[in-house]
């Protein structure tokens, strides 16, 4: 019999993402989608919606397909036992929660920052200013790294690109900080906004990036800049000995251009970290 579900929602700068995970099975029951020992859990299904779009229609369709019994005490197969959100965009979170279709699923509760502080040691100079997404990535990276790994390095290519390192040992993972730079799409928008003639191009699709026209030159420059930063920083932390992970909405644009490092692709790393934190917070 399928187990109940946990819904997690990560509110980013440009969009919000939802992930549905297999929750713990009731006592005496077998979970239907348990992760292997030592592996990080993967979502059963995901949803990505840009800020400004009405969240109710896509969320209703998502829940109807993957959690048709809605939300209850977790005893019904396919039901949502728990829902949690976290993110770096307070205004986006407020708009999402205000429009949440509570008749389909009760609105998620915010993950307390104290839960993250208990699960991961933040070694930066200003711990309170570190984005929740970076800490969730670090938490998931520590779970995903092969046994015996001492460090993991994560490049998250989104609105902003972050490249961070986490130390892994016997105690809680230690977030060591990293680099923040403009993401690929943000670079394109900045070129368009701050020049007289450069267009705002679409980086996705099969358009050429060979530099032989203006659009192609922007595409080539932006994508190569992102890849170079990831290559240098992701492959350079702790002399390249860290377990390397690439995630984020623009990860696919970056991966094929890397020359130095060969990271593990984990497209839902932040959602996995949020699920791990949510599950630990319930224990």
C-alpha cells in the first residue's frame, strides 16, 4: 500500500518549486518509495511555477494527480501528512500563501530557522544572513556524498549562482561559505537593461552560441562565463577533493560547458534538503 506524502515548497527569487516525497510509513507498514541506505531521498514529483502566476490551478492539478486524497492524518494512501515551506523571497512567499488553495491542501508551515541551525553548523562570519537555500543545499549534499567524503561542494545555478562548500564529519555538517555571482538569466537581463542596443535573449533552446551574431555572442559569453566560474570554484575548493554537485534551473546550460570538473547532477537538491530538514523537525 502506498505511504502518505510530505509536501515541501521552496520559494526562490524567480519561482517557487514544490516537491512531493514519500513520508515515513505508519508503524508496521512498509514504505513504498524508501531511499536506499546512505542515499539522499528524491522527490516523487515536482512542480515549478513562476512568481506572478496564479498558483492555484497548477497546484490543484499537481495534487489531484499525485496526492488525490488531499491532506489528513497521514493514514490514507496518497494523502499529504505534512507540508513545509522555506525560501529566500518573503514577498513571493506571502503572495503564494495568500493564494494557496486551502480546500485542496492546507497551506504549508514555515521551516523554523532553529531547525536548520540544529542540523547544520554555520561557520560563516554572519550566519543569520546566509540564505536558507544554501543551507538546505549543504544539508542535502552531505547526505548525498559517498561514505568517507570529507567535503562536498555545491554549485546552484539559478537567478543567482552560488558555489558553496560543506565539511562532512561525525557531527552535523559544517557550512563553510562560498561565492555568489549573477546567474545566467540575470546577466542577460542586466546587459539589456544597462546598454542601449543589446537585446534580452532566451538562453534555452537550440539557438547557436557561436558568437557569429549579437544574440549568439551574448549567449556564448554568458554561458562560458558561468561555466568558467563553476569550473574554477567548484573544482577548486579544497584542491578539488570535494564531492562536486551541480543543481539549479540553469544547471543544464552549464554542465556541457564544464572543462575541469565533472559534478554529480542533482536537479532537486534544495527540495531534498528541505524534506530532510522537515522530517528531522518532526522527530
